[in-house]
């Protein structure tokens, strides 16, 4: 059975991976310079999970470190709102954010928004926003 520093086994706890998560984070030797998160936020079941990921990015980044976060943005129209349907059968576009909402959320968790690149449409999909955030 694989182990991590300190000799603790890498064993799922059967309750959503709480113990595995703690073990995985301990394997990171120190603060990171870059936190990259692409095609994740749109499949999260709720915005609260997104806040948890941003808090994790803040905790893992070294001062001056960069987080590049991609989100699916909401333009305020019915067609661009989050789709709260069966997560099992349709996870895409479960969570979308208005651009100002995500900017404020990033600032609230201690990240400094530096820039945003909007991609209204590409070969894969539409309404992606790339946030460049730093940890002060």
C-alpha cells in the first residue's frame, strides 16, 4: 500500500475522501508559484464549492503566486444561468458566475484579481472567462 511522508497509508476513508484530501495536500512540499484550474468551476454542483477551491488556491500559493482560474460566465440571460439539474446526467454548466460576482469572490478569499480574458466563443464552447489572480 503506498504511503506518504510520515508513513501514513494513502487509503480512502469512504466518506467523500476527507482523509485522502488531507494526505494529498501534505504531499505538496511547500507553497506553489502557480495554481491552474481549467474546466472545473463549471461542473461544480454549487458556487460554494468554487469558494472552497479559491480558498485552497489562496492557502497553497506563495506570496506573489499566480492563480489562473477558468469559469463559465453568466450574462444575466436565462440561457446563461446555471443549470441545476441532475448532476449525474448533466454536470456541464452546473455553476456559472457573473463576472463582477467572481471578481468579488476572489477578493473576499484574499486573492487579488489582476486581469480577465473573456472568450465569448471557441471551438469547444462559449462564455469562458480566465481570471488571473495573485496572492498578495
